[in-house]
C-alpha cells in the first residue's frame, strides 16, 4: 500500500502579527535611543521603511494591510515651498553638566503641534530646510538612513541633503562666553534625532495602532 500525502499548503502571512512585531521593534529601538544609543536611529529608519515604503519590487506593510489611507500623527506643520529655514522634528537644548554648558539637539517628542495627516502626506512632508538650501522630507531621511547609512545597507556615498543634515552645526550653534572668551558649540546628530521623532509620531498614531 502506498500513502500519498497532499502537498503542503503555502503559509499565509498574518500582516497584523507583522505590524505588531514592527511596532515592537520601533518601541524597543526608541527606548535604546533614549538610553543614549542614538545610532539606533538607523534601525528605526529600517522599520519605518518596512511599514511605509513601496517600490516596484517590494510592498509596504501598510499596503498589505490596505491601510495606506490612514492618518498618522505629525508633530510639525511642514515647510512651505518658500520657507527659507525650517527645523521640524527636533529642538536645540542646553544642559548644565556640573557647571559645564553643553549644546544638545533632542527630539520634540510631545511637542506643541499635533496634526493627523494621510500616510502619503506624512511621508513626503518637508520637515527640514537648511541654510545650505537642502530640503528634506521624512522619506529622504528614512531611506538614506536605512539604505545607505547602515540600517539595512552601507553605501559609499550618502545623499547630499542627508549629509547636510548630519553635519555638525546643521541646525545651529550654541554661543557662550567664558572668562571673556567666546565659545561656539555645534548642535549635532539632527539626522538621528529626526528619525527618533518619527518613531514617536508612529507610536502615537491611533489609526496605525488600531491595525495591530
């Protein structure tokens, strides 16, 4: 007697499970960033790319979930085409470390602006306009961090806009005076701070979380 088995059926992915997993990745990476591991931002960027970015060869998780028209939290209004300078996702701060004044650049987190916009608008919104003229959307920042700056791939060259945002002093300098001598400290890591703020926005987007 010969027993013939049926061919195994293809396993169907549970996209809601995948979304829960990606939200977990976002939260854990955000916690690590806040604990001082700011380069965790490149992993945040990779997760955001999985959630949102569509190409000819890959489909975003939101598209798999038929959720590309949901609204996401934006903590900034975005720059208009004529805006000459705009810093949307971070804030300069000054720390007194045992009498030493230090310049730091930090994510806004729970800032004054809370608007909800469709995914496509959130993705393409201009969130930084630098003095160099560079204009950066969330999409440009995330894809460069994920595809070129070590999130999922390391490239020999970054985009010029991302390099401009990553440069020390891209979002300004702290000017202090000690003993009559002027000191200039650059605010740094604006590219990583921007990605951390995007994680905050996604983790506080009710329509996204409702899909988990």
